[in-house]
C-alpha cells in the first residue's frame, strides 16, 4: 500500500527492533494550507516504515519538504 503526501517532515524517530527479525521507524509529516473560506488548517500525519526502509530516513532531515 502506498500514500501520496505533500508537507514537511516534523519528526523522525529512532529505529526500534521489535522482534529478532522485525524493525520499524516512525516519522511525522505536517501538511498545512488555507481552506476556501480563508481558515488556516494543519494536519499531522504519523507514518511508519519497516525493515530495510528504515535506513531511507537517515538521508532526510527534520524540516525537509515531502512531495
């Protein structure tokens, strides 16, 4: 399953070894904008990567744009 998200990375967690064969790492993306009525909004989306994908977050820093 995949998702498309545009925003900024606001948090990156440490890699956690959940079992002998399974590891996971969480990160947070924040989206913001203005509604058609002029109200500002902000969404914080928590996501998690697993196994070999955990290392991909090493090359990303907090504040980086995501699209």
